[in-house]
């Protein structure tokens, strides 16, 4: 859904990075994702939001190219677009963007072009929160990895409680007067604009970000973004083809005989024989993936996690499910709920059913997951304890 431009909002797109780590052969913003550049895809989300002014900050000498990209994305949109040269630091680039804001703009969103796949819904959440009275707002996503504090010798010092951690994304929204004052008073470089504003003594509040709004920094990030676009072209992001929830089913089967310990339903089962497979053979997680992809019309598990994807060799449920959530989000869907049934003689699920539901739910971004288990009274390969079968039903709903 699009909105009439709000005359008090502007977006500054920071696209002045050199892209050294990306090694794309051009400044980062001008590296191709598909037939279009990172900057082109970043501006699509910007123009779907409702700023009255768009400012793009690029490396000196690339202003004309950036203007051509902006005009292509705007496709007749008459909102003003200003292209300015950035500085040697992020803060200098942001200041350059702020310098050309119109006098009636009182709120600015600072957005990294490197977060090229950020859905328009994230812009809307940030803008709504600042309209509700906040002076600084950032989108965040939960930290799902186990975090360790490591000393200079490479030894683990302690675990870090991730319940209080969140990964910051963009766009970050600020009252213009607050951000300008913070820039003028800064005494050190900060990794993002929210840190700068917080250092100036202002409260920064958060809204939900999106897993697909990751930052394209390295070559693997670039490949990940290209794979997402190949699976679900960004043209389909704003609104799924149907505005109603959709249901999919998925099944998976794996035989016992793998190496190491059994992984099933996102859990490790010490003492149980492992399942065979390209990854960890987790039939429960794989059935869920198939059900979700089927519901969203995005193919099946072989399309996205085949043996030609070495990064998923040996991967566990968390990696499969998190990547599936990203694919859904890029196509305009989110997970509603999932129900999965396991058919196996072993392992015994009763004692760990709730734990499995909790782990699978967390991997799906908090969506409700229910797990049940049964046997086949000695019939078939599961009855002979030769392997495990799983059957999943999933609901997806439009973002």
C-alpha cells in the first residue's frame, strides 16, 4: 500500500561506501544485484514510503549515475530527488545529506543503501513511531546466535545474555533538529546514527525490523541477496498475489545411518542414531520448510537448499528455517503458524515436545509451532525403525 507524500518527512540514502570488502568492482551502491544495482533496489523501498524529499549521498564523481538510477526508480514520481557527494566518514556523509533538506522537513530517515531489500513496511513502522512522539527510532531484529565474549588469545571468556541484545537496522528516523545538534557536538565516530544521538543524551526507541533487511557488506552477503531476488523478485514484495492467508503442506523422510548425533525438530538427541542427509537430516525442519514454501508459492526445499548449496551441508534447523523466513518476507509473506507430526519409533518425543516447539518457533521468528508424534504400529519403514517421516501444515499471511 502506498501513501501520499508527507511534507515533513525526508529520506537520506547513504550510498557513499567504497565497497572494498564487497569486491564488486565498483562502489558498493553500484554493484549489480540482478539486472539492477544495489542502489536501485534500495530506492524502490524508499519511494514506496512517503517522504516528500529523497536525498542520495554517493561517492564524489558518481552523482550523474546515481541521478539516472533515481529517475529510473521514480518512473514519473515528481517528488524531488537530490544527489550529493559524501565525505570520508559516515557522519560526514549524513551531514552532507542533511545540508540539502528543505526547510519544512522536520523528520529525517537515514537509510543505508546496502540494506537494499528492506521492505517498505519497515519504513512505515519507523515513521509511525516517530509520529507517535519519539525523537529517535530504529528498527531491530532479535539476536538468534549464541554470543560469546572472546579474549585476544581466542579463548572464550563468557557467554553473553542475548535476551537483552538486538541487531540494529535502517532506516533510522530522527527529528532533524536532534540529529543536527548531535552531529555538531560529536567528539568521536559512531557506527550508526542512533549511537550518535544516544551519546547526545536522547532516548532511542525500537520497532520491529525485518530479517531480509540485512546489510550487504561481503561477497556472501551479495550472493545471499542475489539468491533472494532470484527466488522471489522484488517486484512482488509490496503485495502478494492474494491478499488472504494461504496454506501449504510439506513432507520429508530420512533414514537412519548418518554420522554423529541425531538432530530432529531442531534438537540434538544424544545417544540416538543420526539420520542421513545432505544437511543434518532433520525431517521435521525440512517438512516445515516445504510447507511454508508451498504456501507462499516459492517452490520447494530442493529449489533453495539443494546439494549445490554447500553452505547448507550439515546445517541445522535454525539455518533452514531462518532462511525460509527471509524468502517469505522478500515475497511479502510472514509465517502464521505451523503444525507438524512426526512418525517414528525413536526418539521418544513426549519429554521434549515443548522444547522442540520452543526452538522451532524461535527459528521462525516467534511464529506458533505445534509438534505431535506417533508410531505406525510396526507398519512400514518407520515401524521397522529404519527412519523418520514428518508431515507439516503451514499458514502464511500477507505482510
